[in-house]
């Protein structure tokens, strides 16, 4: 059986949350980002992709393979 590659996402906040909708600020917080320019790593899942899509104008995403 072939071993599948586990994809992880490195998410970095690139734009400030000041003056943004509360929904977007809460999404950034739910991703685990506490400060501007902070990076967090999450497993790739539809829920995480949905959160990234909602705040795509505030974050940058890089795929990491294990």
C-alpha cells in the first residue's frame, strides 16, 4: 500500500485585523493567530480551507509536505 503524503498548511497573518469585520477577526483568532506576522501550522482540512478562504485577504498560505 502506498503511503499518502500528509499535507500541512503554514498560515501567516500579513494584514492587520484593525478595522475589519468582527467575523474576520474571530476567524483569525480561531485559526490560532494572536499577533500580526505570526505563523501557525494546521493539517489540511475542508474546515481550515474554509476559514482561510474567508480571510484570504489577510493571510498568506504555504503548503508543507511531511
